[in-house]
């Protein structure tokens, strides 16, 4: 083991001690009975670990190619983490998808639930939650005093989420969790006490957001150029020309909608509009499922089928990675996401869906591509393969390194790949994929446009408010006009973009860079290029920023 691997292992151990909730998410055993320190001192301790690790890493010379890849990945990822922390953007962040309260609530979704010790760990964390939220309040107020605050609208939206989590007639999350666990005697009492305490503390946090923090929040949700450039680089692991990318987004969306119109004609007939094809698909009983549990089972069947058929043909999938679980979250926020396996694979990779309140009917044609995105060949293949590469990737690379542009870009690339491989030959399923792609292209336009308050091109191909400046309201109108997502889910998406600048475009921009990297490799290899080998070699590098990815691929 080289010096970089030793440093990486030490970082993982120290990080897990400072971030036990993160350790649980990541699947590192031994920390499930502890909760992070959310005080200003706790955040500073995490930042100091990053700073010290970067200083130690900077003076180490890699001894071979795998160490060079590891050093490049760590310097880039940790460097941007430090830049965000120093800019006051980490501790102050409050959004509908990423904040301390989301980490505290969400960790219960991935904690083990079988056995007395597992239930005792949950009870401990439930009872620790009030203290953690008091620490977090102090951090947010201290950051606000420095001028580091999130938009007021995001704070109020998070307060509404807390309302849903704690309302007995809605999610009632903590009591629902306690009620599903089998406990007796003192442990049952501790669990019930924790559920009461966590519910009260979360409800109180909602009032804190409304009463104490929101009055100090930013009026505008637009991030502005300085914040956005740093956020974009963090989520992509690459520097891109934001103006060129914004203009490319319009061209890419126009291209996709041309493909959608051609596919619509194959569904309904010549001259049919996209909306007519969508209506026909939604009216087809064979493409609709009633009940979220039945829909989860449909997703599970499709995910298992993809793994079975792709293994040994287009990918070599190792036995541990051939299991994925499709799950429903006990909340109703509207998000769809993936969580990776634990380090020892005792907890499998999981595809999650937080079904919005009131949604009971599901269209399969929209979600075939989602299963490929979250499962195989998307996130599940990517994350599991990385976790299994102990022979070439250090522990930090396998467990902690994540770049949205790399990961989400790969998953979107995987959707397109499944079309190329013939898995979306059904025109309805293909329209679903194209609609998902169009959503991601729309995000590029809306996210960059809203956060930089750019002028809408006077010659934009859609004739949409030419020459006006983007606002959140215009962003919603554009999303509504160019996507076919159910309104409650799309509303959550829109709020997410406004509160998490730079993340939403990382899917489509990441896919663009993955495609460019494939073409660069194809030109370099010539007749020796093999697609299966390219995928294997690229994924074996692990997760890393997209600029380091291209450099590493160029050396293969």
C-alpha cells in the first residue's frame, strides 16, 4: 500500500468519526449509534480535516498510475469541498433537498432495522436528534451573522417539509418508524420516547426557520455568478463556459423535441403532437399501474431483468452487484434517488421513490428509463463496481468520492446507451427516455438562466419570452411547457433547482462530457476501440471529477 492509500484510509477513519451519519449512509460499520456534531465547532472540525489532508497529499509524489488517479481525484474533490466551506456555503446551506435536517431525517431510511442492537441504535439517534437540531440552529444563526444565508423561500419550503414529516395525518415519519419496529419493554419505551422527542424537535425546527431564520434569508433565490461558478465546478468536477453551455442547452432541447415528435408519430400517427402521444400512452391500461406497492414491484422486476440480460454481454457484473432493491420511502417529498450498498454488501444498493401525496396511478412508459438510470447500467452498476475495486482503488475512492457530473452524467449516458442497445425499441418507452432527456436539457437552460438572471435569447427556437430576464416564475413556465412530469413532482424539482444551484445541469452536461470522452478515446484507439472495454476501463477509475476523468482516460 502506497503513501496516498495510507492517507486515504486515515481520512476515511477520521471522517467517519466526525460524520457518523455519513458513515451510515456510506455503509461503514460501527457508527450507527452516534450522531454528528452540527455545531459551528463540528463543521469546523470537518473542514480542518479536509484542509490538513490536502496539505499532506500535496507533497506526496504518486508512484504509479493508480496513485496518480487517486491523487488527482482527492485534490480536486477535497479542494472544492474546502473552497465551498471557506466561502460559507456548506454550514449555511438550507434547501428542500440538502441540509442538516435532511441528513438527520434521511439517515433512518438506510439504517439496519433487524435485531435488538439495530433498533437500539435507531432509538439512540431519535433521542439525539433534538440536541443535534439545537446545535444546527446555532450554526445557522452564526452563519447568518456573517452574511451567509440561503434564500428565504427555501427556508420556508423546508419548514413545510418538516410540517409533513411531523403531522399525524400526513407522513408522521418518526412515529411511523417506531411503529414498524419490533421492540419490547425498556427498548420499546426508549423508542417511543425518541419518536416523541424527534417529532417535537423537528416541528420546533420548522418554527425556528419561519420565525428566526427566514427573516434573515436572501430575498432572491438566484445564486449570482460567484456562487454559481463555484457550485457548477463542484458538481461537475470541471470548468465549463457557462454562456456556451446555456446556449447549447437550447439547441439540445430543440433536437430532442424533434426526436420526440418523430416518436409521437410512430405512436399515434403522422402529424401527431407530443402531447397527443402522451395522452394516448396515459390512456393505455397496459401502461398504467394502480397502487405504489404494485408499481414498486414492477420496477423491481424490470431492474432484475436488466441485470440478468446485460451481465455477460455488454457488461461483466460481479455477483455482489447483481442484487438491487426497489423501495418506497416513508415520506412524500417527490424525489427519486439511489443509495449504494454498504461496504460489505450486507445492505444492497437501493432505488428509492418518495411518492408525492395523493399520487396513486403510475405510467410505466415514463419510468422504464428511470429504472435503467438508477439501476443497471446506471448508478447501481457504477457504484457497486467502484466498491468492488479494492485491488486498484483506495478506501476513499470506493466509499467517499462522488462527483455529480460523473455519476449523474454516467446514469443519463446509461439511459441513452440502453436505447442504442435496443432496450427502448417500444416507441412509448423511447418517448419516456426522450422526455427524461428533455427535462435534463431544460434544466441546463433554466438553472443557469435563473441563477445568473440571464437574458432569454431573442432568437430562441421556442419563441419563449425573447429578450426578457429569467425569473423563477419564467423558469416554472418553461419547465411546464417542455416536460410531461406530474405537477407535484415537477414542483418539487423546480424548488430543488432554486435551492441547489449547479446540481441539476450536472446530469446533461455530465452526459455531454462522457460522450465527448468516449469519442476522444475512439479517435485515439482507432480500430482497437471496443465499447465494452471502454465502459469497463472508465468505470474502474472510480468516481472522480470530469476534468480528472478525461485526463485519466487519455493515459489509458
